[in-house]
């Protein structure tokens, strides 16, 4: 496991601490399968936030854009 993978795992674990255990594990496995997709999503959300868009709306817009890829990850 690389250092990058370790930090990604820790970030996901920290970000999902309020989720039920099964949902947190499902999200963690999806991030492990395709970390580049989640990095892209994060960067696009941050870019939209910098333009003044609220985080919730920015997240929804970006998630809609990557909906097919996310569905494929969570169905595996």
C-alpha cells in the first residue's frame, strides 16, 4: 500500500464516521476501486465553490455529471 492510498483510506474513514458501518465500507471500497474518479469529483466541486456556488449545489451538479460512473462503481 502506498502512502497516498493510506491517506485516502484515512480521509474516507474520517469523512464517513457518521455513516452506518455498511455504508461507510461500501463508500470506502468504491474509493479504493477508482480513487482518480473521486479526486476528479473533488477538484470539480472545489472549482465550483470558488466561483461562489454553495457546496451542496456544486456537489449535486458534479455528482450528476459522473452519475453513470458512480453507479457502476457501487454496483460492482
